[in-house]
């Protein structure tokens, strides 16, 4: 076991209850659960965290997209993007919460790491429904990002059981999955298999 | 002078630069400047605050709608609504920042005051373009809200120079204005007149 991480990201389509239900089920095999629900209010996100906690998700496995205030209220992690408060600002005013940063180039990766991000999300690696029409960045770009910084890089976008070995070979410290688990017939089996493949020796 | 307050609220239409420009101009006559820009990202709001500060607006005159995280980064005030984190949660996790709460009934007013809101925004009092088709709550409702709590109540919605005396008579501790200043031919003169009328003895 190399301890590569499996992140499960909400898709903004499931109800918060349905996401919490799946999260509760796959929890032993996943390391982070992201509420990435851009259309939701802060009050709804607050409720979403409560639902996850009720399903037994430890608070340190929860990550809130963009809203550092909601994250801070529970001391969950926060996932920042280019439109969010900067890593630097969040680090300064919300000390000790886990900060993930979504990056799209080695330069962004380097900067985020320099300012104190705890890990990076990089993608999308493969074509994916959620980024239809946008060319994927591919495995070589993942490798370049990985070399640009010394913090964990989690790969996202179109990752399925079949391409996990390739992603791992390119140096990913983890993967982030939406539909591969949330839309699987058997989310628990899907999560188990992702987890196993992530930590197979090459 | 009874020290009734004049709040100027951004309308989500002006550029942040244009709003900051007007704010800088009317600053001596206004007590609060709200960035109420629901379509903007936290990074844009952060820039908006920087623009206001550059125009000489004191940080304690700035109020950010909904985003407690952005407010917290500068220690500005925050204006909460029903979709925001609750007053109780913000009070606990963001101590010492000014908390305004938008309410629509005496019950909501009582609850917000109980949980530690510093002041209330209540409206809309008169018909207004920004709440087209929604019946105004009127002066009697303002009076009821005022009697339900012991924190300052700032009236909002369709307030113009002509109806300020009536609003003041109903017990308002201040007024909040958007178009009455932002769309005035001479925002400085408009703000001066609002300020004067607010604090005239009846």
C-alpha cells in the first residue's frame, strides 16, 4: 500500500441526501468526499456537511468547494479554484484547515504549493462528460505538474478502473472520481476496485 | 443628530470600479457600503474590497453580502440572508465581525437579534424596481419589526428623499439605498440630502 488517495466528488446533480448515502456506503475505501455544488447556497452546504457527518464520514474526510466560510464552520477542508480566494489568503485567515487547489498547469501548481496548498487537483486527464468539448490535458501534462512541485497531486477527469494504472504510472498521488462511483450500479464495489487498483504495485 | 445610518448598497450592475468611485465620493455622508454582488466570485469580491479601500473607505464601513469568508479576510462586516450561514454560526466562527441580517418579519427579527446580529435590514418598504411585482411590506410592518427587537433596524426598498421622514417616523435607525444614490445624476448631492433628512428632528 502506497497510500494513494481516492477522492469522491459530488456531481451537483444528486440530492445531498443521495450523495451522503453513497458516501456512507463507500467511506472505508475513500479518503475525501468533496461537496462541489456550485448552485447551492451556504446554508444548503452546511446541511450537506451535517448529512455526511450523520452518515459517519469523519470531518477530516470532507472537503467543501470554494466556500472557505462553510469549511471553517466545521473545520473541513476547502477546495480552491481560480475564482476562489487565493491559497495565500485562505492560509492566512483560516489556519489549519486542509487546502486543496485546482490547477491547470505546472506554473499554477508551483504557485499553489509555494503558498501552502496541501494538495492539488489536476485535470481533466481524459475526456469526460462533465468537460464536454474541452480537450483533455492528458498523462504527459500530469507528469509535468507532478515534477513542478513537491505536494500530492490528485488526478481528475475521466478516470475509470481501466486507466488507473496509467495515471498511477504518471506519478499521481491519488485520483478524484465523480460518475465512476456516483453513477456506478454498485458504488461500493466500484470504490473498492478503485482503491485496490490505486494501490497495486506496478 | 440622532446618528441614523445611511447604507449604500451596490446594485450588481455597476462595475466594481464604478461603485468604488461613487463610494469614494459620498463616503463622508454614508455609514456603510455593501457589496451585494451575487453573481460575483469570491476573488472578484476580494478585489472589490481592495478597490473600496483604495478610494479611502474605512474597512469598518464595508459590508459583504453572504460571503463570511471574504468578509473575514478583511474583517469587514457581513450581511446574511435566509440562504446564508446562520447568524449563530457566523457569530461563533467569525467572532467580532459586524453581522447584519436581512429579515422579513418580526419573528425573524427577534431570532436574529437573539443570536447576536448587530443590526437588521428590513424591507422592502416601498415598491422598488429591484423587487418588481413583489408587494412592499410598508411602514406598519417596519414599526412591528422595530418593536420586536432592540437592535438597530435599517429600512430598505424604494426609499427616496421624499419618504425618508415617514421611514424615520416609523422608528427606522437607518436607511439603505441603491438607485437613489447610484443612479442619481449627482450621487454626492443625493447622499448629502439623504443624510440630512435622516437626521432632521421631526
